[in-house]
C-alpha cells in the first residue's frame, strides 16, 4: 500500500466489526467513524469516534492521513454512505461500500416489499397489531395509523416516552434468536411485521419468526448506493480490495 497510515472504516453494521478485527490482525491501522454508539454487547475491536455525517467538510478532514475508506455502515444509513463517498472523492481516496444481498421477497409466503415506511403504513390492515423494527425516526411515517397497536423495537435503552398513544416501546438487546422472536410475537399477539430489508443473518431471526407464525411481513427497500461507488457483497471482497491497494 501507499499513502496514509490507516484505513478509515465507516461502521454501523455487524460486518464492520469483522472487517476491523481482520485488518488489525493483519497489522493495519484502522479508525472507525460511527453516526451513533455501537449496539449490543459486542465491543468495537478498534478505536471509534461519533461523527455528524451532515458535515461533509468535517468528514473530509477526518479522512486526512488515511489510505482508503471502507464503508460498512448500517444498510439503511444512506446519508452515511453517500457523504462518505463524496468526502472520499473530495479527499482523493479509494472508496468501497459493503452492501449485503437483500432478502428475496418472492421466497416467502407472506413477504411483501414497500418503498418506504409510509408505503408500508398504507398496507397495514385496519385493527392490526404491528411490530416495527424501523427505528424511532420512522414514527411520524406511521401517521395516520389504522392499526390497533404499533410495537416499536428499541435496541438502545432510554427513558423517552413514545410520542403517540398507539405506540408501545419494546426494548431488546441483540443478538436475537428465532425462538425468542417467536415467543415475543406470540406474547404481543402480533399480526404484521414491518422491518428493513437488510439482508444477511444477524437481522434475519425476526423475519424467520414471522414466517413460522404465518404473519404478514413488509420489508422496506434499502437505499440505493451512490452512483459511481464501488459496491461489494461480503467481507471477503472488502479484505481482497484492501489487500490490492
């Protein structure tokens, strides 16, 4: 390799930890930027900082001294990927983005696709009990709500009150299992699952649980990657790309 000393990792996915650990085990310097604190109990295997990804110039400055930028952000953090790509171009650095294959909507009995949460909300039957894993920021997109109850999963503990009477917060700590998700859906008497089409295994248990129970599942389409960005599908391809720099 030539250039700076570190790989800058835009983190937020389960794969980000794998990539960071693998590169550090190869003796490479890795720094990570995140838009929010890590989820779950698995610690980040490299130093990380929280960054406002709306600040393009600040992000470009963060890239100074780096060899390349690897985007392994959350699959639905489109701003992080878009800004990361623009900043890398501005800094003149190689950029690659990890985008795991999405789940096949046609592969399940009750799987449906929606362009966004508002579109998914329009598909909810009247009086349905809905389990949502679309995040706190998506709540306004459920207005008006025609269902009976919306259970919103939260993986970070907090004491904020739900902003609408029809919302009940459900706290849980990943990783989740199919058996635990089935038990949860049965206890809450869920009719419909709405979640993001993240693809991969870490987020899959809720989808498999809903399928096992015969629930309707609505999968939100993932944001498109930045036009012109190099996109690969798995961790191995990321490591091969870095090795060839």
